C-alpha cells in the first residue's frame, strides 16, 4: 500500500473555504459496517505507512454521492437522505488493498451504470457493473510498457465512454476504449487533467521563466490550442475540472511555499481569472474537491483520528479574494 512521494505536495483530504453553504451534506462514520467507511491508521494492526488512509475519492451525480471506500474495497452510492443505495464489493483484491480513484460511466438515462476502479497495490483497473458488481473488463498491471502503469492517480471518462488514466509514475495520460483497448498514451506533467463536454483533453505544462500553459487536445489527440496562464511563481498545479467556457479549476502551492494553504483559481476560456479562493489541506485524499454544475463539493476527513469523527462531503461557496 506504498505511495509515491511525488503526490504529497498536492494531494490532501480537507478543503476549508469560508462561507459554507447551507445545502446538501453527507456523513459517514468510520468502521466496517455496510453504512461505514474503512480506514487504516496507527490504531490498525500492522500499520506501517507514513500517512493514514480512508476514502481516497468521491463523485457527485445529480443528488447522489458516490464514495470510493478505498481500504474497504467497495464503491458506495449514497442518496440525498444519507442512505446507502448501491454497494459494490470488488472481488479479487490483494490483502493490502488501496483503491486510488474511480470514474462512473453513465447509461442512456444519464445515471451511472458501470464504474472503472483503480487498484493502487497492483496497478490494475477494473470495469464493474453497478447492477450486480460483475467484472466486465480488467486492464493494466505494474510495468513501464504501453498499457501498464506505475502509479495511477486519476481516472476520467468522456461522454463516449472512453477511459483516461493519469499515471504519475510514467508521467502520462493513457486513453482506452470502453472495452479496455489502448488508444494512445500522451506525456503529462503531474498536474492532473480534465475532460470537457466535447471530449477534449485539458492539461497544464510548466515552462521555466514562462509559467504555466493550458493545453487543449481533441479527442483524437491533436493539439487544439495553448493558453498562457502565467503564475510562474506558483507551484504544483492540480486540475480539478473544466467549466463551460473551457477554463480550468486549478489549485496551486503559493509562491511563498506551502504553509498550510493552497490557492484555488477558476479560469475563463481566455485564461483570465474568474474566481479565486484558498484551500487548507489536511490528511491524504486523492480527489478531495469536485465541481458539479455551479457548485463545489468538498470532503472533510481526519483519517488519523478514526474511528472518531466522520467522513463528510458538503457543498461550499467560493471565498473570492
């Protein structure tokens, strides 16, 4: 269940933005029951990691929360009233399981029908039916050759069902068909990526003495445009999504270095800044903030203190500065 030091600078588990909206909130206790999420910390037998773990990722679809119970080896779908609607237990996982990220695939109704799940321990990605948990496709494995992975940290799916895999170990994004066939691999810095409604791929490159560049690629992998974001003194960008203008939602380590705060920016389609705020990250999570329509969602978690406390997801407002 070891994890690379490469992700420490930008992966966190708690987002603090002033002005929390009075809106939807989900809460899950820590534990091993069906309606709880598992954890791995200093209270766990044989704990050897340098950081505690719990749910590494979450998603919001309509009024439903989806949680990756990373240590428990499950995907959970949770309704608006905090009730478990879907529970998918993943079979064939290693003993040292740590599910890193997941991506939901919608059917014709717009509701999720299948899910891709990344297993960090074996560098394997599985596609499962949400109706019965049956494994449909299995890809990857540990390695540096095409179609293999060293450290998967992000999964995304476009409207056509193609899978995009971010591998920060090999520093690339790999694209697969809905059936698990490798389409292409593209170089990518450790900033993550986003897919827009047209299936375009958005990434950030950094150039010394120039700053950060927002590059957009077509579904066929062709470079469509490059925008200069600048912000050369900001470090370790992490892309969280793309808005309707084609602008990015990005967090950075500020120019004075990490002192408990990250900077969050929403850019317009011309790379101008629309909104900004600050993030106060805490314990380890992979995907701790999710944009959904006009809202932002945050995960609040303290895995070191589990089983005390709870894993929460709530909507937040921007704190414009």
